[in-house]
C-alpha cells in the first residue's frame, strides 16, 4: 500500500538554525497560505505528526529512524531512536497523559516514548513483527495502538505494561479516541471501521465502498468520527451509533491519508497524490470539500494535525518537508516578488488593525524579525528589508499584527546567485565562490564560463546556500581572457542556474 524505497543515509542531529519558510501557495478565495520547511536530515521520510505539550510539533522520520521537533517559528531538532541501528521505522506519534510523546516503531517492533527533553525509552512488543502503526491516548489513561501485521489492537500503560487484543477482521492502521470513550480504528484490508472499548469489547462496521482501504481517522467537531479512504478516494464519517456517510474527493486518485480537525470547524486531510499531484483538503461537517495544492510537486503529504498556533501542520513524506497551512486574515505584498539573496524588498500591508505594529518574520511566526512597521489609521503600512537566505523557488513571508493577531502572507521567488571573493586579480588567483538560492541539499556544479572549465562540485545546505567553510575554492584558470569573466553554478536537482563575476587583470 505504502512505502517509497528507503535509503539509510544518516545526517547530523541536534539544534539547528531556523529553517526557511518556503514554497507557498495562497488560495485567495479561501484565505489560506501554504508554506514548507525542509527537514534538516536528507531523505528523512517524515510521516506522523502531533502537537506536543511544549507548544511545538513533533514528528516521526520513517526513513532515518528519528523523532523530530519543529517550533512554530521553524526551528528543528532531531533525535535518533536507539533501535535505529538499521531497524527503527517510527510511524505514528501522539501525546501521552504523562506529558511525553509516544510513538510506534514498526522496524524495531517497539512502542517508544520520548520526553520533551529528548530522552527515549522503548518497550518491545510481545508479538514479533507486529508492525505497529497508529497510536493515541485513550480515556483510561493508557496508550492504544494498532498492529498492522498481527491484526491486533495493543494497549500500553505509561509504565510500559502491554496488553494485546485479537479478533480484528484485518490489518489495522489509524486509531483515535471517540467521544463515547471507546477507541475507533481503520481496518485497512477489510474495508471497515473498528471500535474497541477500554475493556476490550470489539465491534466492526463495514464500509459501503469495496476496496476502499481506510487509513487515517479522527474525531470531528460534530461528535462523529471522520476517516480517509486511501484507495476509495473518499472521506468517510461514522457516528458513534455506526451510521456511515462517504464523500468523494474531487481529485481522482488523490489517495487521502491523514486527517484532523481544524480550528475553523472543518476537517483537514492530506492527499499523497498518485493522480494529479500533492494536496491538502478540507471538508465541512456538511460534506463540502475544498482542495489546495502543496507547493512541492509529488511531495507525498501524509500526517496532519492542528497546531498550538491554530494553523494546520503536515508532513511531506517524499518532499522531506514539514508543511504549514495558515489562515490568512490580512493582506501582505512583496515588491519585487522575486530576486536573489539580499535583494531589497518593499512590503505593503493592509487590513491590519489601526496603528498596530506589524512584524514580518524571516522564517515562521516568532522567528527573527525581518522587518517591522506601524500601520496607519486605516491599518496599512509599507516597509522594506533585504531577502534572507532561502532555498530556490517561491517562499512565503508572513506578517503578524502584534495587537490584533491578524496574519498576512506574501509570495517571493528566490533565484540563485554566486558571490566570488576576491572579485578581481591575475590568472592563478585563489578565489572562494559562495552560492545562495539553490535547492536544499542539492549538489551544485561550478564552471568557469570561457573557456568552459569545471571548477568543482559542492553541496548546498538546507537553506540552499554554501558559504564559509562550505564555499568552493578554486584557481583562476590559465588562458582566461582579461576583463570580466563569468562563474556559473548549476543545481543538480532543481536545475537552478546562478552566476557571479571575476575580473582578470
């Protein structure tokens, strides 16, 4: 049903600088803006995500065997799961009643626990190859989880005592706590929704659509349970009495995955996109569906949750990003709407509160302030700032009114460039070339333009830049003509092409 090919490349861990909030799509009619933060470990396969008790978002990294944490300002930290010596595959994650995060580890065959300080404990399952997937806190103070391979529901106390329940009709995937105090879960290959009480009594409800492969499930604001149908291309609803309704997703083959209740009273879900591309969607309790394209094509949106800031946060399994969908309530523009690192940008805002301070952030809300302005009596302002380091392509600038909380978003497309130092000298001069605005983690090939000579290959960081110790050092080639010569950098993944200049004396 599911997996992309895994690679086991291991990158660095620890606290990192704020990521660049990039690649937006703004739906003006719905006042939704979508941005993305690259995950600092390459090809990490982010999957499950939940809002933590510490005001941050916590997520699993399936490919890399890690647990990640991202603040609403965009700062990421990662921890390696101890069982990940070739084994750990973390999937689902939830907050436990003890204030820690609990997660399923499919590859390690464990249930894991991580404190907000990063201490990890693992509890082996009694059944081998159980393939635990979904996990949620129950009304009884324990954690409940699905065992996909063993067709079981598991329960683990916060002290680590495990109980397993048999009698399911098929592989179970997602699980959530219902308003009735029971646990509700999706039976993927049996095309049904299951229910288990905290005392272990099981019920099963068959779906009207055959071969629907239900996956994610969440409680709705209406007291019902809402779920995705991965293969059926539908969003389903089941009351606690077992009455089922289904709603077709407009995009064919959208493969809906995760689902959560949003702060606006609608349900929000991810579309991993076997068909027309990667999207997130919303569905009202009346069944009206609206879809929004995710900026990175074929990024495979997977898990989704409502954040502590009231916005929607989701994982992009193939895109290696954490996405954020913001509810826009004011207007923000950037002029020009494209340019390279350090380009001067004029920001204009309107529909903010009269005379309030508006801060425009360099990354997510609460990160370093890029620009600040005071709105006039009509709630409008203008201010300016220089473009920060950002990966290649469009990104999102977010402005927030400091008294009203109103939020505006503006698109800006980052183009690549090279900076050479020194900028002039004779043939044979040692030159350092720094690059900005390339793709996250991509290899960049540098050439001397005339005559065409390969200078070297470097790897950009998560912000699309290589500078300082990561810059490329080369010698000005012999035979270079006097005067201004071009140095070219070409991104191996994005095809982004940037240039700088050196004057041969």
